[in-house]
């Protein structure tokens, strides 16, 4: 299924899934979301929120805030840390309109307590009423030092659990305002960091930030010549536009110069900056074909593919791979553009994807298999490029040995290689050359393992491929090869499955290819089928009813 340019892509089906021709046609596979909600929750939270730790040198003279101090267990040390935090909040409150120097000193003490450990006592600070005090410290006219310390405290509060993040909402208008004006770079960056943490909490808070005008100043700072500010702005933007609502992406892409800025950073940015900008590209490419086309026309593909081909950095390769996967999931024209843009790199984009499939990192394996499956779902030339370009051996290896989710993605890629595209023939027509090679290289057990899995999508995919093997291989070899690998038993296990589609598919396959006549010619000779067609037109000849042959 191909998407129209005006629609968001994140919820679209996989554009040309592997098809079946048994029973009723399986539903189309949904296209993988750019943002996975609820899945890999820990990884997404780690990326979405970032605590700013203090320089350890700042704590050199204060052993009381070091966990694991000599003679004190961690629980006791953390209790001391909580008590010190409450005291620091009360000290800030008692200053009232005290001298700026004393207020900065109190803020620094509080900030050190909120940044000296990976699990700062944010909860006690919030309960002690710190947020209104910090909002007061963000008032216009405050010094850069005061603004910086207050924004840092708010950043670490917003890095906490959902309740703590939401406690920062009253500070949002001032944090956004301090993104502009003549504030020092380090103040602007810290305010952007705090806003990025808030955006990472959830869609409702992203909507609040949009309504309050956070997007335009962050987009401007993406073009900053100060690398740390550009990186922080890119990260905050990626959190704001991650969806699933495409409104933020649409607003971002309307801003003057944003497309050229993204392309420039992907082309020339340092690796850390490219990581953050590539995540912006992930969400843009997942939301709209129109904006993806604009980026392609602006020249995003050559530098993006060059990064894929040259980098060995996992944090960079992950968003780069996902962006390419999003682009090739759209239509054949974009696949052509991606393949053409990779010609200047040895092995092209297909070779780069094959290298990622050979990686030891599960994330790269899965993302690369998904991208390859989308290319393999394209035209016959696309399928041949994948088949001859290096991905097949690692895909077969992953199908047999990898984690389940990687095996499923690999199976989609291999299955798509074996089916003619719609424009080349009837739907479900096999590419016999590809299918024969994959079967000869031992792919059948991997697909049978999917049939046995509790995952409905994987079981359906396994059945689809077995049907193709049994239907397409010449001289009746398909059913024999499936039987040899215990495929009959795997299909029979689904004949009473709760899922109606799997029940119909498995029963249809078993009846069609392993019915009562299966194996008779091999056992009784080639003439047995003629004997079955008796002149008296009885349902079964005598020897099939238990009688004697005259």
C-alpha cells in the first residue's frame, strides 16, 4: 500500500507485504512505527530524558553528598542527601528577595544536590516547594548565573518521573522566553535542555510546548554555530516532533531555512550533532511524504547514506538506518533515489545495509532487516539488487539464529525477495530463481519455527512462505521438503487455533498438499492415480476401502 503525499506515514501499512494465496488473503502488515509506544520502553525513556550531572570536582570538599561514603551505607547516605536537599530548598525560600549573590549561592548548593547522583532526590525537592521558587529565579532582569542555575535545577527535576516532570509546567513560559533575547549561550542551552526533558514525557506536554511557542526558537538554535547549543536544540526538537500527531512536524518544516539546516548538519556536522539531527529526520520522514520529498530534493540522501556506509557508531547508525527505512517504505521512486544516491559508496546502500545485518548489535540487525524488506518489496530490479548485493547470507543467518524480532524482520525481507511485484504479474507469483536459492540454503526450518511461534503475525508469515514453497517448486519437491523439516506437524498445530485466519490457512494447506492422496505415487507407483479414477466412479477404489485388489 502506498501513501499519499498529504497523509502522515506513521500508521500506514508496510507498503508491499509478502502475500499469500491460501484460504482468505492475510491482512496487510502494518508499517513499523517510527516511534514505538510502550515497546522498548526503557530505551525510549533513556533517550527522551537527560539528567545533567555536575562536575565531580565540585563535590570534592563535601563528602556528605557522596553516596557510599566510608562507614555509611547507600541508604543512609541517600537519607542524608534528601535531608540536605530539603534544607537547601528552605534556605532558598528564606532568602526571599535577598542579595543576588546569596541567591546564586543557594541555587548552586541546590543544583549540586540535584546533580551529584544518577538518582537525585527530586521528589523531596518538589514536595518541599522548590518549583515556585525556581520560577521566581527565572524572572527577567536576573543575572545569567542565576538563570543558569535555576534552569539546571528545573532540567533535573523534569528528568524525573511523570509527576515530577509535570511539576515543571509553571516554569515553561519563562524557559521558552529565555530561549530568545540576549541571554548567554549557556543559559539558552540549559533552558532548551529543560524543555527537551518536558517534551520527552508525553504527547500532552508536547502539545503544551507547541501552544506556548517553544518550536520556533528551538528551530532557530538548531542553526547555531555553537555546537553544544545546536545539539541540545536538535535533541529537544526531536522530542517535540516525535508524534504521533504530525502537527509539530508540519510546523517545523514550514520554518525558513530548516530543510537546508538539516541537510547541512547531516553533511558536515560532528558525529554527536548528526546523531541528534538524524533523530529529527526519523520523525520527519515518518510523518509526511511531502516533507520527505523536500528533504530528498534538497540533497539529504547522499550524506545520509555516506554516514551509513562510513560510521561504526551505534548511536548514529540507529537513527540513520531508521530514516532510510522510512524513506524506502514509501514508494518505488524513493527507493530508486536511495539506490542512486548510494552509488558513490563502495557496495552502495545495499552493501551498507548488509554490513549492518552482520553487526553484533540487535538494534542494527533489526533496523537493517526492516529497511531491506522494504527495498525487497519494490520493483523486480529492487529485488534483484538486494538478492545480488550481499544481504541474503546474513539474512539467512539471522533467520536461523537471531532474537525473535530480528528473525521476523529477516523473514519479511527473504519472503519479499521471492514474490513478483504487482506490476510484473499476478499477485503471489513466485520468483523461482530466488526461492530455489533460499530453499537450497536451508531457509525452510527458520520459517517453520515462525509457524510454531505464539506471535500471530510471525505464524502467518511462516505459513505464507511454506505455501509459496509447496506451490512453486517443480516436480512436487515443495511438500516433500516441508515434510522433511516437520512442517506438517507445525501446520497441524494451528488447525484448531483460536485465530480464524491461521485456522483456515493451516487447514487449507494441509488438505491441499498433504491430503489422503499425498505420497501414494511414491509408495505404489506412478499408475496409482489412474487406478483412483475408477470407472464405477465410487468415492474410493476397493483397496482404499480395505477390500482386496482383484
